[in-house]
C-alpha cells in the first residue's frame, strides 16, 4: 500500500486546514484508492522552525507529499519541499491551494524539485491522479513533459452534496480533540462568488450551496465541541439569498446553545432585509469586519466592483439601530489601480464618517490568479514577483503620495485604539466650518509632526501595513509616549475649538 502525507502550515489557534480534509475524504470514496493508498494529514503552526518540520516529515516517510500553498506560507512550503526532496529523492512532491494554482507554471519552471501542481479545486483532480489516469487526462494537473510544462484545463466544479464536511473526517475530529488550546473552527456553506473584483481570485465562480440539513450536524458538532472557541464561515458571502439566509441564521441560533461567536464575511449592500437584521444580533457576534476598499468611481470601475455608497451607509445605520452594541471595522486598500492620494483620502473620509470601531488599511497584494496579477500592464502597476506580491509602483499613485497615504492610514488606525480621541474627533462632524471629518485627522497628524514618535523609530517607507497592529501595540506599551499623545490631543482640540 502506498502512503500519502497531506501537509498544511497554518496560523496558530486554527482547526485542521479544510483543504486536505476534503481532498482525503473525496479520494477515499473511491474503493480502488481506498484499498491502495493510506492518506494521512499533518499540520504545523506557521513560524515553526523549518528544520523541525523537515525532520518531522522525513521521519514520516511517504510516497507522496502534498502541500497546501497560500500566500502566507508559500515561502516555507517551497523550502520544505526542496529539502524534503533532497532527503527523499524518490518521493513525489505535489502542491495545491490558491497560491500554487495562480502561478503553477512559474513554480514548475523555477523549482525542479516540484513534481506536480494541482490548479483549481483539488478534490476531483487528486482523485483522478490517484486513479492512475494518463497525466494528460487529469483535470487541473500541471506537469512536465520533457522540458515543457503542461497545464491541463481545471476540473469542473464539484457538487457540494458529494463532498464531506470536516466533522466526518477522523483526522479533523482527532485534531480538535487533542488541541492544547481552543481554536477558531472553519466551515463552508457554499463555494464560489458571483462578483469579479480585480484584486481577488474568487470571482466568476458559479455559486454552489451545501444543503442546510447536511450542514446541521456539522454546525452542531462545532458548537458542542469544548475546544472550539469561534466558528468561522468561509463563504465569499453567505447571505446572498434571502430565504436561505434566514433559514441558515435561524439554524445557527437554534444550535448555538453555548453562545459561541460566529464570524463571516459581510456585504452591507445585501443587509437591508429587516428580518435578517433582527436575527443577526442573536448570533452572539457584536463585531464585524466589512470591506469598502475604495469609494472612487474611477477605481471601482477599473476594479470591476460595484459599490453603492448611499445604500451601504443606509444599511450600516440600520445594523446599528438593530444592535447599538455592534462594533464595526472597515477595510480600505492602498495602491489600487487608478487611485491617488486625493481619492484615497476621500475613501478614508467616507469610512471615518461611519463611526467605526477601527479601520483596517491594507497595501494592495496582486494575488496569483487575480486580474491584477495577470494583467499588470493594463492597470499600470508593478508588484513583487514572490509572495506576498505587494505592489511596488502604481502609475497613478506616486511613491511620495503613496507613503503619505500610508502614514495617514496608520495614524487613523492608531487613534482608533483610543476611545477618547476617536469619539472626540467624530463629534467634530457637526461643526459647520467647511472641514471634512478626515481633515481633523490630517490636521492633528501635522500638529504632531516632530512632537511625538508614533511610528516608534521607524520610517513609513520601511513599514508594511500588516505590521500596523504590532507597531501600535509597541507604542501603547510605552506609557510616557501615550501620555504625551493624550496631552497633545487635548491641546489640539482646544485650539480647534477656537478656530
């Protein structure tokens, strides 16, 4: 019997990665595969020393090693794969996952130690591969034919009713049972996305839904398990169909007797239904992260993203009316094609006027498979070839303006950690002095120039947006700096009151 080790490298505090779980269960439904292959799943925390992972996997010798590659772990996956191939030259190394799918040909051309890559959904492709079909007949397979890299058409989408849910897999149950800490458990209720945003890889995928009765025991298992802290629904948007939305939320409320937090992606444009708004607060989740990305018509058109600012604002107000305790975080992206400093500040002003708990600002990542990644010349952008594929230049957003926008973004992000400052500035919106709310942030930022080091010794050019939180926490751990900021804020507000 041949052995297969499916490997994931994931963030600490998470459940077992769903990709390998689903692929294993789908493959073993084939009697021929079940009688000829033993499939095991291993997961390591992101940040585990590479040496430790390589030694562990080498001891777990297998005929095939399959890695799930994401933008956050691809560097580790490639290094582990190369060293594993050196230790076990006869083993077959395969990759799957979004990062591998989007740049499969490049990865195969640049990394001789990779034997195969599966592009797209992996269940059908991997089962076909293990069934012994000719390589040219395996959907989604990327392989070498002599010196040429061949890319087969991706597999047709699987009917969700044919897929197993995580709790049905023994590996998944064992992982939860033996977890030393509570985890965030993920589950999908649908696949696909009806939209086609330029920065995203989910677009143009037909929506497919899991039957709610099939999902019922899966959710019940997660809600009842003592090691599950939070349940995360991974769908692009679980609330696109009104009746299904209501049925799903009512089922979750019924099953969630321990009142665990349920989190998910949310598009306020689709949240105007009064019944849905009444049910949402009963999910025991008073905090939501919501995407705005940009409010510029020019940027949105290039992005191929629809956004109705008035409807969005109206529905946010409805959410707050139904649940006064709700805490909302909004996200923006710096560096989008067609954007510039002025338009970005307009987007930031729109968001701060929604009175959020906080604001996430992300530098644009051109993810493999996205339209931005495939057509950079069309959009006038350049980005890092290697992960995380961060934007390097944008012809409409000069570097000086880009850094200025990033500094303002961090500044607003930092101030939203202080309720007094966040609320105090928000209250200025009622003044009839011709200033926008965001102008108070820019004026306060200029007022602090040279008076307080809120970047804690760093230059904004050297800071990436995913370190905003770490820098903010470092700043807030210094009581003298915090006191200095608070005193300067009081002085600033007094001066503004006399304007």
